[in-house]
C-alpha cells in the first residue's frame, strides 16, 4: 500500500496511507449520485408546483426561475467545501470510502485551503463538462475545442495523482492539501481537543511553551505510532519533547505523549 510521509515540527515524519485511485473514484461516484438524486427530486417538486400554480405575470415566472436556479446551483457548487469544512475534511462519499482531506503538515485543512481546493476542482467539473459537451458536439462542432480542453484538464489531474509524490491533483498542489485514507472513527478524538475532568491535575505545565501546531504534531505522531505499532517513532518524539521542555521522567513514550495532550487541554481551558 502506498504511503505519504509528512514532516512534523519536531523533524519526525509521520506516515499516512495514500488514497488509492479506486477509492477516489468511489467517493466521486457517491457524491455525484447524491447531487443527481437531489436534482431529480428538486425537479419533481418544482414541476409539480409550477404545473399546479397559475402565473398571471412574467415577473412571477421570473421569481420562480430565480428560486429554481438558486436551489440548483448553490447546493451543487457548495456541496464539497461545506462538507469538508463541517465534516473534518470529508464529503459523504469520502466518509463512505474512508478518505479525508488534510493539510500538508498533517493537520486539519484551513478554510482558505478548502476554498482554493474547491475553486480548482478540475477533475470533478471537467468530467461533467466532457459528458455534456460530447452530447451536443454533433450539432455544434465548435464545442469540440472546449471538449478537448476539458479532457486535457481531466487528464492532467489523473497524471498528477499518479506521478506526484503525495498523489496530489492540481487543486491539492495549489492549496497545499493531501487526500489520505483513514480507518479511524470520525469525532472529537481526531482533534487535539479532549475532555478532561475538572479534578485533573496537570503534570507538565511546561507544555504551554508548545504551539497549537506542535500539539497537533504530537497528536498525529501518537496516532501514527499506535496505528503502525511503531514504538521507536513515539520514543523519538518523546525524547525530543523532553529535551525541548527540559523534562526528566521515565514514563513510556505513549503515556508521556498522552499526558502532554491532556495537560495542554486542561491548561488551555481552565
């Protein structure tokens, strides 16, 4: 299985499984099916409404057409960015196929990164453009040029996914994001934030010297070490953090990193 290596702020690389082509294709097909289903039922509802409602003026028809266009265009074009922002880097299709968008540091993609990725979704949109334009190409030969451009952009994304080290398409490269495979459960446990009881006593107040990025790196390293049973990775990270914070203890690296996360959560919320 192909993997992606991401350096952390502690100069230790963490490993993520790369998103395979068939999983990408499956996620795309599921998301496309959801949007087509939405359009189908929206069309049915509006058709029933229009056929049963008499319109006296052209202005009324224009308002209905405007509402129709809004309910058609806005959900389709905002589906992916809204899902990735609200569902921690996943659309419904990605959730089913166990894929997630992360930034190139291993953390959650920012709003700006999600928007850049969305604006350059050549793979998703060009497939639809190629299909639609191909249907009318026989009657309008002039669109063959547009079909060629659309197919070229689609081919570019397919090539980039297969030849780039991190399997990124054009939008990912420009947004500094990566699509990975994840088998972990979605929820609060995937973030650096943990629920810590009020009676908890922090052991290492020095943890506040670390930044949010450092804490996120610790969380990713700990998750990666557990997922791959890589004790050496956890030990290297623990040693570097001990030296940086001047902490002397003999805890196991797993326990030490876990306590650092708890201490950070407690100290930043109390």
